[in-house]
């Protein structure tokens, strides 16, 4: 185990609708009110510091919540001068909900609801990001493969487009997005499950889920 495990030192931003399959599924609704057009800029949300859970630690499901959505993502960590310093694996956890364009904080920013990879990997130590495939297993069973080749905005384009309207400060993290399954849903986990996320060049990110008792 890494004696000095990584935790984000700044704000963590997630990105919605940045995988082609999910973007296509939502495309017909993008022309409905109130927006009436596809988003012109990246659609972001925040994962607050109370959500950060190191690899190997448990994530608690709140009372009354039987299962949660789990999703593999790659986070780009900001360094000096607006550059990307490295990348980290994340497990973006959420309570299932219908409100997508404006996802309520209470469903995404629950205590512990962001599994964080053990270490940041410098970009020069990794293969081309577009070739990475993130694999998500629940209790050892493969539930999803997420290919970064399927991004709407690849990592470099997303980074540039976000920095065009806000500056990423050193320590901030931009997750490139999470993909859905063929039916538009995401894998689920319940108390007692163990979720493992892997990708070439990274140590596995593992979190087990328990039921909150207090």
C-alpha cells in the first residue's frame, strides 16, 4: 500500500455527457425546454472534499439507500501554469436520481461518495490517454469497460475548453466523465459489495460498501 496515498488538494470537477453513447441517448431531449439546444460548453459538477475516500477504505450507504451508482473515471490533476500534472483513477458514486442536467448536490456529494486512486501518475509515465480502457468490477465480476477513445471531447480538448472559461488551479482535478451502460444506466453496488476499478499504468482502486448504522 502506498504510504503517502494521494488525495485531491483542490476542487474536483466532474463532466456530464462526455461519452458518445450517453450523449446520443440524451440528444433528442437536448432540444426540449428549458435549453432547446445541445450544450455548447462542457457541463460540469463538483465533488466536494467530504466525498473523498481513499482506496481500500469503505464507503457507507446512507440509511434508506439500498444501492448506489458506481462509475469509473479518469481525473486530470492541474499543475503549475495551467498544465496537466498527472492522472488519477476515480470511482464516482451517486444515489440514483432523475435530475441530470442539474444533478442535486444531495445525490452526488454524500460523505465518502468519491473513491480516489492510491497515486497520481505523471502523464509521461502513461500510454496515450485515448488508448486507456477503465474496467469496473463488482465482487470480481466485470460490469463495465470504459474506453477513453469514446469521449466526445478527448482529454486535451476538454481541458482546453474548461480552461477557456475558468482557470484550473494547481491541485484542482477535472474528471473526463463517466460512461453509461447500453440502456443508459450505470452499474450499481449495495452494502457488502466490493468495487474495483483498473486501468493500465495504475494501481487498482478498490472500495467496499457498507450500510450506515448511525
